C-alpha cells in the first residue's frame, strides 16, 4: 500500500523546500521526495543574489514577481531561522553594477531615472565615486550604478534552514529514487518512484531541470524545461572584503562574511552534464580579475556547477496542470529561483490550501505551453 500524505512535493531544491515549509506551517501534511539529498540540484550552486532590477530588467514580465518576492525576505528569513534554529547569511547591502565605457554609463543613467520613477533609490557614480565605494576596482572602471535595496542570501544555508524548518512543522523529506510518473487514483494521485509509490491529495512538481522527465498521465508533452549549466567559483579573498554584490558585463562577485568571494557564472548549453570545466574556471577568473585585479591573490576554494531550469519562454511555470486534476507545477525558475522561491511558495500554498489564485499566476500558467 502506498503511504498517503495530503501533499507530495517532487523535488527538494529551494522551490520544493520553500513550498513544503509554507504548506507545513499552515498545517498541511507534506512529504517531499527527491532522488538525492536536499538542495543538490541547481540550488547548491546558486550565488543567492537578490536583485530584481538587474535580473528581471525594466521590461520583463517577471519584474513585479521578483519585486514582491524580494519584499517577503525580510519577514520570512527570521521565521525560517527561528523554526530551524539555523543561521542564514542574508545581506541587503546593495548591488553595484560597474561600467567600462560611456555607452554602459548612458544605460545606467536611463536605468537610474526609471528606478527613481518607481520609487527605488539608485545612485550613479563616476570613476572616483565608484572607487570610493570599492577601492579594489580596476582603473578600467569608469563608473557605476548603486542600488542599495538589493542584496544576497547564502542559498545553501537558506535551503538547509527551510528543510529543517519544514521538518519542524511535520513535513517529511525523503530520498526515494527518481520519480517516474504521476497518475490519477480515484480522487487523489499516485507518485511512482524507482522505490515504490506514494499517494497524495495533491502533488507539486518542483523538480527543476529534470521536471520534463516525469511522465504525467493525460499530458500531451513533458514540462518544457531545459537545463542551462552555470559554473560558479568560490575564492578565498585576501584583505578587506568587497562591500556588496558587484557586477560587470562578464561576471558578478558576491562577498560572503567568512571571506569567501563567489564569482559567477557561466551560461552553457551542456545537457545534463554537471561537471565544472577548465574553460569555465579560466573564463570566470579572467572576468573577475578584469574588474578586481587583486582577485589574482585569492585562494581557490572550488567550483560549483548547477543546471538552471529554463522554460520555453524563460518564465517560471507555476500553477495547476490542465491534464491531471490536483497536480501543480512549480518549476522553470531559471536564473532566479532563490529570489523567486518565497513568493512561489506563497502563491502555491494560497492556491492549494485556500483556493486563492493570485493574478500573477496568469503569467506563469502551465497551459501556455499546451496540455501539461
Ligand atoms: C551558477 C548558478 C548561479 C545562480 N545564481 C542565482 C542567484 O544569484 N539568484 C537566484 O535567484 N538564482 C540563482 N540561480 C538559479 C537558481 O539556482 C535556480 O533557479 C534554483 O535553484 C532552482 O530551484 P529548484 O528547486 O527549482 O531546482 P533544483 O535546485 O535543481 O532542485 C530540483 C530538485 O528536484 C530533484 N529531482 C529532479 N527530478 C526528480 C525526479 N524525477 N525524482 C525525484 N527528484 C527529482 C533534484 O534532485 C533536485 O534536488 C543560479 C543558478 C546557478 C546554476
């Protein structure tokens, strides 16, 4: 007999764990199944940057989603830290985009004006101003754009705390082999894994880049999600740390409190290959040291690799399946799954537990790709 839980979440990445925590703390009975340990998909590689105005851009349909999700962090993280008893590195110390030429500075001026119109503080800095902020910047940097409200979180710490906090509210997280299929069984659903079956009233597919590998009864096609490989370096910085997330056109730098500097990230079409490559490490080191030459003195702590889940239109797929009643998708978060996880969890929990559909779900509906 399959074990019955109210809600089965497939995938214990940041999206699945955030959903499990949100549902469990609202009183639902939740089981999260994964084919490996929690957080070992794209989430373990993420830089954790929380920058809606860079990632989503002015004209992106994702901007409102990203801004609303960022707003949730200040309230959510203290709850997760308390419920898990674990620390979470979270800093809203701002982001600094740097320019190597006047063309990019003109773009920053336009962005700064648009942000001010939205009520978001943004400061344009000239060459002296930008080096006043970050003395390590190279002479090639001619200016920058500082947005103080953005920041970063440690994705591995957030994942670990969400998983522990979800457990504390009664959720079960189990490694159970690969989920192969979801099918109807009376009014509920059955999740078939390599190691037996589970049943639930509702199932949420939050399997990141692998979502399309799960067979869904009645669906015309698999979830249209492809892996986009990202490599990220961890360096041991020597000297005073950078103050905030710094971006050039070729890379970004994230200074953790423990002296680690993250350097990201490549963007590659490499199928499901999760290996770091010599070319990736080389290109990232060069890009980083182009803006902070002092980086050549850093120790090399390692490279991480993750597969970003990109949907056909690069927007998330969140909402109910039309093919299989009681099945939902929460996948395709591509470059921004850490940033978007809190709002994704809230929207899915509202829908499943309170039958409330936020208007934002119109943009993320699975049915835009057909009968899923
Ligand atoms: C280098 C890099 C840097 C990034 N930087 C940022 C950033 O700064 N900010 C940001 O917001 N986002 C960033 N991202 C994106 C972010 O990491 C992803 O959007 C996010 O982790 C996706 O989370 P997820 O839970 O959907 O997927 P994943 O973390 O991949 O989790 C999916 C889980 O599902 C499991 N699974 C899959 N298929 C099955 C199956 N059939 N059966 C059982 N289990 C299954 C997997 O084992 C995995 O644990 C970055 C990504 C990379 C690679």
